[in-house]
């Protein structure tokens, strides 16, 4: 999937606003290229029958992210050469200057934020991974859309979380002054979710390189390093795999 979002709207998207108001803006390090006007967001299917797409190997990367990075690079070269538009492929990590990919995908019309706090697309549900580039051209945004499958859902995503990260309201509109909250109604605990990620990391039967976190998903390293083992860190995806949308 692919879509276009406006950079002006992205700069003011709910994640940016949330981090500003919660005074976590050290995460907001996007170095917006001055002439960038649009963002091109791509989503790659990560179906349940191909779980290995999401496993991090010892280099810290996943096969799915390798594929996304190379699609993004090829698309960047094609856009520059064929359309004459200057592009800026973006980092994955926001600390490295990457953009908030879920917000960008919603603004580009790829789907909505679900009760599991991730992007849900009509055709593939939440089982996608995202990547983006900025473009120095004012293109017509392709979203947002009115798609919303969560309203009358029985919330299998929230029940599936092994850390109950989607159980209690952690954020409220009154306290934060935000209308768009994580998990829609503030029911997403980043710290509980991270406990599971740490567990997955420690349970993995591989040794991960020093500097793993800083290099993870970075630009040049990820494509040049070959995968170092068949299996890797099997990140929890229960809130994603429990979602019936797109199955
Ligand atoms: C840091 C990070 C994590 C951290 C912290 C997560 C968090 N949400 O805070 C940890 C390690 C815990 C984590 C866990 C997971 N992650 Co993660 N993570 C990221 C990363 C790098 C940045 C996310 C971030 O900090 N966002 C900022 C905070 C403030 O956002 P937030 O808490 O989610 O809440 C905001 C949104 O919900 C949004 N919002 C709410 N309503 C609305 C309405 C509108 C209209 C809009 C525009 C926005 C919006 O505004 C909220 C603020 O109020 C992104 C990649 C990227 N560059 O964006 C991937 C990313 C979000 N993760 C992803 C995934 C898949 C996961 C996991 C399933 C684990 C896994 N197997 O990879 C879990 C699921 C967690 C969950 N249910 O939210 C995918 C999501 C794909 C999708 N379908 O959306 C991303 C995009 C990476 C990718 N490879 O594509 N992640």
C-alpha cells in the first residue's frame, strides 16, 4: 500500500502534540528538510503465515524492514530520475530523525489507529510495516479516510496482550488536552508493552551485536549486512494478530 500525506499536517500530528505536551520532545528530533512538502508512506504486508518477516536477526534488522528499505530506496531513485522530484528517505527511529509512521499513514489514508494503538488498514488489518520518504513537491494528500472497524468490535486485541498494556487508561484528554489519545481512549501503556519487548529480546536464542539499539533499522548498515541466523527475536504481535480485520 502507499499514500501521500501533507508535511504541514504531519508536523502538527497527534504524536508530535502528545510528546510536546507530555514534555517528551527529546523524541521529536525530526530534521524536516525545508523544502519538503509531502510524505510518501509505504506499507508492506506482514501476514501471519510469514512470521519470519518480523524477526530481528543478530544485526538488529528484520527481513521485512530490509525489503521496505530497499523498496523505499528504489522508489526514491525512480521518483528523482523519472519525475524530477527531490526525495528524502526517512530513518526508522524517531530519535534518529524518523517521522511518526502511524500518524503519517493515517494522514495518507492507509487506515486508522485502532484500539490496539496501531494502524489498521482495510485490506491487511494491522499486519503491515511502514516506511516513508519526504518529497519536495506539493502533492494532493490521499487521506485521511472515514474507515473505522473498531467501534463495535469485541476487542480481541486488548484481551490478547500478555502484559495487559491495553487495559487501563494511562492518558486522559483532560490531563493532556489531546483529543487523539494512544489506543484511542488512552488505554495504552508504553512501559507495560516495553516489558514484553524486553522479555522477547532476552528469550531470543541469538546474540545481538553491541550497539544494537543505535544501529537498529539505520540507513546503510541494514541493507549491506546479511542476516546472521535463520531465527531471531520473535517480537510479540498478539495485539496485531488477534485483530480480525483483513483476515
Ligand atoms: C518506539 C516504538 C515502539 C515502542 C513504543 C510504542 C509506542 N506506541 O509508544 C515499543 C517498543 C513498545 C513498540 C511496540 C510495538 N510496535 Co512499535 N514502534 C515504535 C516507533 C519506532 C515509534 C513509535 C512512537 O514513539 N510513537 C509516538 C507515540 C506518542 O505514539 P503512541 O503512543 O503510539 O500514540 C499516538 C498514536 O496512537 C497517534 N494517534 C492516536 N489517534 C490518532 C488519530 C489520528 C488521526 C492520527 C493521525 C494519529 C493518532 O497519536 C498518539 C498520541 O496521542 C514506530 C516507528 C515510527 N518511526 O513511527 C514503531 C511502530 C509504531 N511499531 C510497530 C509495531 C508493529 C509494534 C509492535 C506490534 C511490536 C512489533 N512486533 O514490532 C508493538 C505494538 C505496540 C502498540 N500496540 O502500540 C509498527 C506499527 C505498524 C502498524 N500497523 O501500525 C511501527 C510503525 C514500526 C513499523 N515497523 O512499521 N514500538
